[in-house]
């Protein structure tokens, strides 16, 4: 697809007028000027078409995308051609424009942008365009990438009133630290001894090696699992329940609390870890807007 700019229309008009003058006068010099103008236009069109050919677009989303929260996205433009670089490129995504002045042969150019989504669920990016004014800024050539780019958007985390939370779950303060000091066998780190540290936490090997008292910091002890039954959250409306469940899920896993999920007939066993977290968040994001969660 091409779009002729104002300068392009002026160039075409000038070419037509000179052509008419050449026909009326029969002057060979005017014919030569007309031929040069037409050749220049043809060459620029050919170069502009080559400039866009073969380019590949890639969009890299972060693992966690939440509704109504801006997230950074990497937009990668790849030029697979062996000998011809690409110039003066523009990538348009959701009405945002990224500029790529130059992409070398068999190289990638990376730009970043922020995107946000109003609703949870699967989103497909629309209105993707790669365009260029190369070489003369007379005509804008553009094409639409053949690939579809989609992402799953999780519900917006909302910290609802504690009275609506499960009875067996309470947050202590507002800290979201995942690893807390405790008596778990797994050691988080070795640090310098501080006044008040128990003698049993001292690492004698590290102390002997460094000549300074060292203390072992251990992970907080494991806690009873939390089963999030979205239907039983004392909140009005499905979306608020899903948002509160998202908040509780994130908060619990950051405290190393195993979390399970119940969504109608869907039951996920309690677990921890990033993979488990993303699976539960995806379950919350894919709940149908039309159908309420059934109680069983």
C-alpha cells in the first residue's frame, strides 16, 4: 500500500506540466528533463519497494501482564537480506510509532514501548504496520506483517477489604518480600554477624575462611497451603472477585505460601514457583465474561 505525500503530488504535477510542455513545443531539452523526472520517480519507487521487502517483525512481551498497568514491550525488526540494508523505517503498533533509521543486513534493531490493556483475557494486537518514506519522502510505502501477535492479560490486582479474604489467610503488614528469614533448612545467604543473632545460625566454616563472624540466613518455614475459591470471596461482581484473587495469589506466593485455585469445576492443587503462578494467573484471566462461576 502506498500513500502519496504533498511533496509527491507536487512532483507528479510538475512532471505532468513539463510533459505537456514537451509535447506542445517539441523541444528536445524539455523531453530530456521529462525523461529524467520520470526515471527518477521510477527508481525511487523501485528502491522504496525493495526497502520494505523481507523485513520481519517480532514483539516480545513480559511474562506477567496485568490489566490497566503499562508494561514494557520489545519490538524487534529483523533484516534478513544479505546485501541491502533498510532505511528510514517506522513501525506502528496500536497507534504508537517507533522509528528505525537504519537496519543493517542480517541484523536486528530493537526498540521498546509501553502498552496497556483495559481488560483481562487474550489480546491480539491490531493495526500493525511497517512503513517507510525512503528514498525521497515523496511516497509512504507500508505493509502489514503476516504474523499475528497476541498475549494473555491477567486480571488487575486489587487489594480488597480483608473481611472479604479467606478466613485462613492474613497478610502481616504490606511487605511483599518472597524470602523471609526463618528456620527452613534452605540457606538464603551468608552475611556478617549482627548483634542478637542466635549462635546456632553462625557459619563456622565461613567464619574460619574470612576471619569474620558470619551468619546463615535461612528461608522462612513453610506455611499451610491456601486454596483460593473465587466464588466464596465476599465481593460483588465477578471481575472484582478475580482481581482480589489475583492480589491474594501474588501476595501468598511471594510469602512462599503454597496456593491452590478453585474456579467452579476447575481445581488446581496447591503449589509454589513461577510456573505454577503463571498457570493460576492464566486460569483467572481466561474466565468467560458471559458465564458466572458455578458454585459446586
